[in-house]
C-alpha cells in the first residue's frame, strides 16, 4: 500500500501490520486530526488507569488522603497565589501521610546494607520512603530514581510555601505527587 493511500493497512491477529510494524496509526498517511485524536485517547486512557489505581490505593490507605486531594483540587481551582501555596503545603502533607502509612517512624536506624544506616524518625519523611523502597526489594537504580523524584517533589512543594509558583506548575506538582505517593506505586 502506498503512503498516500487513504485505506488503512491490514493488520495481523497480533495487532501488527506488514513486517511486524505496529498497528498504531502511521502519521505519514493519516490526517493530523486523526493522529492528534489517537494521542489524546492514549493520554486519557493512561490518566484514567493511573487515577483508578491511585484512588483505590489511597482510599485503602487513608480516608484523609482522599480529603487532602479534594482540598488540593479546590485550592488549585481558586488559582490565587495564597490558595496555590496552601495546595502545595497540602501536597507535602500528602507525601508525609504516605510515608506514615508505608513506613511508620522508628527510633532505630534502618540498615541499607552493612554500611548505611538511615534515620527514620517522624521528621525523616524522605528517608522513610527510601527505606520502604529498600524493604520492597527494589533495585538500587529504581530506589535512586524514586529517591530523586520524591526529593524533587518535596522540595517543590516546600518552595511553594515561600515563593510564588504558577498555577500550571502547581497542577503539575499535584499530579506528580499523587502517583509516587500512592501505596500502589510499588517500587
């Protein structure tokens, strides 16, 4: 079939086109609106799947987590700088409550290997999340990636209480906060 043809390419039972290519619409012969529609549907599907997992696990973990999410949404809808700052503070508290759920504070150090001991008290939220990923036997590279992600999120949530953050950045931070703090987001 030529690339200028308007007929769709035949696909196999495995969803593959000729020579094992994906049955995903080819951008070379589909109108731009069809490609954009496919991408939008993919985004919506991924978001809905993530939302379902996060909502279910947060409901199981703590009823207050869902209340926090509702409050964050309300504040972000308001859009004024004070509401955005309050929303980011609540995002930080959501991370804190997730750490409390998955790895409650302890007085003794948590050992990672023979050399490293982490303080995992009430104030060491990020250390407790790191200890949780270690306890779940995540690979070192996965633990490091999650540690960096959560550390960056926590810093952005904290920065939002001291400096103005745009509403778009605050929304992005909120969405990023919900996924890694969900108890279903296994390392």
